[in-house]
C-alpha cells in the first residue's frame, strides 16, 4: 500500500492516479495549503535544499508529466502564483538594503526565521531559553558555559520567570517568603535529583528611611542567590501590599551601589548612590508591558560569516554569506544542516556592509521583540534574540574584530601578543617549513633603499638576538593582555578625528600600522573624505570641502559588529578549530613530512603509503584510508583527510622522522581528541588537562624547530581553553557544518541566471524555509481554503515571489493557528528520499529489551549489534563498556560473540540480547606512542547492548616488532577482484595491540585511559630551542657568504638577474635597466 495518504478511499475502485475525492473542498483540506497532490509535490520538488531545479529543468519535468497523461498538471505560471500566495502567508521575506558603501543586497527576515523555529515541533522541544548551572560537571551545551550563565548582559537574557501564577521580571523588586525584598537580575536552572530547579541571581535591597525620604537602595551582589520557590510576591502585588508589611514603596528606588562588605548603613543618604538606570522604577521592566501577560524569552544565536565560490569551475566567484543557528539547541542538533539558516549573501557587497543590514534587523528585534507561536505551550510568546558568538575562519573573525590579520605585527585578535619585529616574518601560508621561513626572508627587498641607477638595494638579514628571541617565544606561548571593545572603538573613532583635518591620510595609515586596528567598513568612508578635497586648492577650501563630506557621512560610521549588544568581537570570536588545528597544525606537519623530510625519498614514501592503506580504521568512523592519495596529493587535501591523518599518524611515521619531530606529532594526536571532546564531565580537570596538553604540544614543537612559531596559529590555540570555559565544548562553535553548507549556497548560485545573485539566492532559501517549516508540521496562520483561479493575475517574479510583500499580522487567537493537511504530512511520515533531503528522517533507535533468564532458551549468533551511539559492533571489535557491578566505572574489552534468543523481540529486529566480551588490561604503556597497550586477560562477561558505550580503535604495536611491508593483497577494480597485488604490512604477533587514544569519535569515553605526557621544563626547552635556531641561522649566514658555495652562486645569479631586469617563470613583465627582461613570481624587474 502507498505510504503517501492522497485522500483516496482505497475500498472503492480507483482511476488512473487514484485521486478520487468526494469534492474539491475535501481535496483542498486534505492537501492544505496546496490545491492538490500534484501542486504540493511539485512545490516541494522545486525547493529542496540540495536538489535545486532551474526554470528550464522545471519546464522539462512538467512536460514529462503531461506527455505521460498525468492529470491536472499545473502550468509554470500557476505554480509560481501559488508559491507566491503561500510564501506571503507563511514564508519568509527577503528584504532589500542599500548598503552604506553603495551596494544593494538582500537579507532574509531574521524575525520570521526565529518565529518559525518557535512554531516548529521538530525544533521547539529542544530549544533552551535559560542558562543552566552544572557546578562544573557535565559541560556539553552552550547554556552551561560562562558566557550565557554569567557574562551576558542581564537585559539580553530571558527577563521573566513564571512561578506560582506570578510573572517575576529582572530589575523589579520581589518579596521573599522570609519578608526580605530583593532585585532578581538573572534566572537560571540547576538539575537536582533529576529535576530542574529554578534559581535567581539577585541584588540586595536595603530600606533607606530618613525624616526626608523613604525608599530603597540596590546593592550589586555577586553571590546572592535565591531559590525560585522562596519568591512570594512579584512587583505588581508588592506595590499593592507593601504598606501591609510596613515596607517602603517598591517604586521608590533611590539609587544603587556596588556591594561593600564592611559598610555602615546607618545615616546613609540616597544622594551617595548612583541613580537607578535599569528601569523606570514606577513601571518596572519594559518587557512586562510589551509582553501583554505572555511569556518573554531570550533566543541566543550562533552567527557565522564566510566566503565561498558561486561557481562549480575553478574560477573564483566570491560570495560572502551570513548564516545563523540557534545556540539554545543541544550539541547533537546544532550541527545539523536542518538547523542552519541562511540570512544573506552577495558577490559584490563586502561582509561588513551586509552585517549592517543584519544588525539593523537584530536591533529592531531587540527593541520590540518578536511575536511567535509556541507550538509546545500552544500560546503566543515574545522572543528577544541576541548573538552569543561570531563564528568564521581566522581572516573573517579578524575582520569582525577590526584586526589587521595574522600577518600583522600584533597578529592575535584576542590579545596584544607581538610577533617578530623584523622584515620578512612568515605569514600564514602553507609552504614547507624551510621554504616557508628562509625563502620568505631571503626574497624581501627594501622599498626605501632606491639607488640612483634604478636598482633596489636588497635588505640584509638581521639576526634576532638570543635574548630577544627568548622573550618573543616566551610571550608567544602565553596569552597577552586582552584586547577590549572600548579600546578598539576609541581607536577607530580617533581615525575620524584625525581625518577631519586635510592631508592626514598618511598619518592615519601609520597609526593603523602601529596599532594593528583596521576597520574595512570604515576605510571606504575615510577614502571618501580623502577624495573630497583632492581637486581643491588652498587649505580653507579643502577644509570646507572636507566638512561637507563629513556631514554627508551615514549615522553609523564604524564596523556594525560593534553595535551588537553585549558582544565583544575580540573575546566573542572563539578559536576556529577546523582551520587552526586540522587545516593548521596537521596540514603544516603533514606537508612538511611528505614534501620536506621525505622529499626525493621514494622508498620511504611507498612504505608510508603501504602503512596508511594497511591500517585498521574500525572505531574511527572512517572509510579505509587511501594511502596513495594522502601522500601523493599532500598539498591538496581537505579537512576530512587531515582528521584521519591526525588519528593515525603516530602509528605510521615512528621510524621516518627524528625523535623530536615524532614527539611533536604524538603530542598533536593526543591533543586533537581533547579539543573535539563533546561532553566534559569535570570542567576544572578537563581545562587543566587541555591546557597542559596544549603547552606540551607547543614545547614539543619548539624542541623540534622553533621556526614554527612564526605561524600565528600556534599562539591562537592558547586561547582555546578560555573559549571552552566561555562557550562550552569546542565542537559547539566548530564550523564544519557551516562549511558544508557552502555547497548548498553554491548550488543556488549555479541554478540562477546570476543577474541578481543576492536577491535570487535569498528568495530561494526563503522558499526552502517555507517547505521545511510546513512539512515539519510547523504552525502558521490559517489561510482561506479556495480553489485555484486559472485566470488570476498577480505581480509575481519568476521565482514565485511577489514583488509587493505584505506581512500577515500576528494573531493571539489559538484557533487561527494551524498546520498542513494529512496529505503533505504523509510525504515525510516515513523515511524516504524527500525526508532525507529535508533532514526530517529519524534515526533508528536501539531496542532496550534484554533476556534476563537464559535457561531453556534457544540462541543464535549474530554478525553485529547496533549501539546507542550509532556504532555497529562486530565480533573482534574492541569496545568500552560499563563494568558490571560498579557504578560509573568503564573498561576496555574485546567482543567475542554476539548472541540473540530466537524467542525474544530482538530476534525479529535483528538485534542482540547478550554480547560475550573478554576484558583487557591497559595498565602498560606502549612506546613510543605513549598510549595504553591492550592485554587480553581471559576474564569474560555477558553484557547487554545497552552497557556497551562505543567502539574503540586498536592499532598493532608495529614499532616494537618491526613489521614490514612483506604481505600483499589483491586489488579491486570496477568492483571486481583482480590478479594485481599491492604491498601490505605483515604484522608480527597480531594480538599485541595499542589503544588508540588519538581517536576523535567518542573521545570523552577514551580520555579516562589517557597516558599523561611527561612534564617539560618551559624555560630550559625554550632556551635550548632558541640556541639551536641561533646556531642554524649563523651557519646559514656563513654558508651564504662563503665564496664558491651553492648559496653564494645562487645569490650571484639572482643579483645578475636583477641587474638585467629579472628573469622569472611567471607571465609578469618587468622593466630592467636597459628596458628588457621578464619579471617572474620570485622577484620583479627594476
């Protein structure tokens, strides 16, 4: 029987398409808000996120339906008209903006996206609106971290709590059961005995009674906490009953002060306190009036910005895009593509110009609130959005923070750490180590040493003194003084003050270089000021022209990110672990290994390929590694490849590199799973372990080669500890999900006519949001059920979006909110292609039945069992399981057999009743990996599948046994086994295994078995590393200057080429002393 409910009575004889309905009205109700099945399915097909149809493809599809005699196929025009009508009623608007810099771009309505999330039954049950205090245990969500719990401004958080039919608001006096009066400023929850208990952080209120005045003074208190159950009277009732309790009028707040422990309250006058500025004391919190008796909730956001190409070809077509996702979602939901929302994109408007429009919408929403229908409580709710953090890669986050970038002298956007103060310091490229440092310094030419003949004088290398290098490296390995929002804003405003005087362009450029603070949004406006007086003569005329230009400047003249309430772009742009770790450290080390250390060593490379291809990847969640690809194309790998390399590198390079290099690799592999740990059971211990692991990695790197510290990312990682404490586990603010969403944006661009990319892509995503919301069962204001009018006309664009959009007003009447009919729901009620495309497919759950009595039952062995985390466990796999008879203790074991009773319900669902597991001993350490060795004990346990936590990866101890590539395996081509063979590692003593602590999947279970790194003396390590570098630089300098050496000959050749005008390999042309020569990429003709 068809899984799609088309409204047909299947007990009656059916026609060709089975669309027999009693009448048109019944069909309209069944497929509401569409006309019928064909219009519904066509609309869904047109707006799938990852299966984009162009206009031409849609025409072909409709033609296919018609020639196959499908009845009632609508025309393209009628479909677009229907889409426009539904979009106006329950869709999202794409709002046009004229940017400050002169570009036009479109932004999808943020308030409507948030309103849809509140009305979506697949999202709303998982949203959280209050922070949670876990007392340093089980940190897994953003709401449990310090930013949301302690540091976000009070006026941005959820302002009210409903307790015993009273609404308590922050910054309003509230009476406690003991008769005291307090001022709640922040609501949060704790889990006690399995239940949520509500608390309020409060400020103390003290009576001020004199002969002249009677009222209250508020004292800010850091540790004044009140249980919500102890609240007695909210502000409205307290105003009425204060006289009955002999209390001053709660509307008379005479001021507020910081709390002092030793303060004498006798005789204090109200004038000594600062005025109360948080609310109007007589009215209370503004959201009480705006909420109209309904709940008011805060809605935190992760906001992301990045660039991607709008082309499928290699030709770069930059599209800067802004995305967002709710920060109140659990970590296993926030990374889903289903929960990522598009806001805007443009291939002409820079990101900060588009952020101006986004911030404008955010400011309006924060001022007025967003009315939405809460599908869980089935009532209206007023929502206040705020930005928890700004995500993106390092260049984008630097642009947010008005920072000059990683190549600046002060290269860190979080602190004032200073880099090497010499010419030719390395930037953030991806060359091999020696080329990265030596070549970049040797090719630097002086711009101010012009010679009379036109030749440039090459700047000599300046060796950094040992004391200077020690100081620089020491400061590099620790956080510097924090940058602040106020400090940066003051500097940016000083640029405008300087620009108010003519001829200050050079002075401002020097100041920008000195401070490292650069606002790309501000630069365009400054250029307008500089250009305003170029054609004028005389100082007075220039000043007058400049004054006129200043008057024409827009109201907001600096980076719009600084207008976001409660956001500090320096501290609220957390470390982007994808580009810093995987596309940073792992990429640098791997390229140095393959392209540097193994250069011209084909035999070693082949061995590396064989080892990679022979690795056991069970438990890692990876496909078998393609060793040849990872080695041969080391310069073109992706983040997914580097994720695999980081987990297996210590097991394949142990005898190919120096001991110092291997220690750096091993420390990096041990660090990566700590960074990606999704659940932190003990925050204090984890942050201490992570901090020690980062320091150990950096010291091992310095011990190998201190030149790596010319890479700013080796300093940026130090701030990760603070950011995890601030925002939660790093996987919450990782950008992999957003990066993969770039493919969806690219598809929208490719399937448009590219005449108005910002508008077309925004409208396409708006249509996709509508389909997502409707098929998810989301609520929307009901529309009149009418039959389509084929003669109806309307001003409708080709994408089905009306050019004149008028919003449907919000309704407070529950009966006016509805969902789609039974027909559209049946399209995604079961897993199918459409539900997969929309992200609506539900994961299969593991049955929990377990046979308790085994006597007299017939059993059957199985091939695998599905674990709770989604892993498939097979005989021979190694696992982590809860130890029988103990609470909270876990052990590592090896699965011997999977058993199912043929009389149990699990047998019908192909699940296991019991698993036979052999425990292992992991107390010994495997050298050189510094990971536990797995030793089988012969102790067996019968376990249920529920007690098995995850699979783990075990690698053979090849370093101890000297395993060689002496085996072989047949090659499979075109899915057929051939007679061709490739080398394979032949293991000696196959049962001697190592527990792979570098495993990223389920890392929070593995870290209990982690082997601590050996402590390293920071000062001695830095001194030794710097001494080696100084000696290496001196040796290189002496070799360069020695006549007859290869470097001296190369320098002479370069000098001759410069005198001849340069001869390079590129296409650029340079003009030499005699007018000839070709300038290449390595230098320029002079």
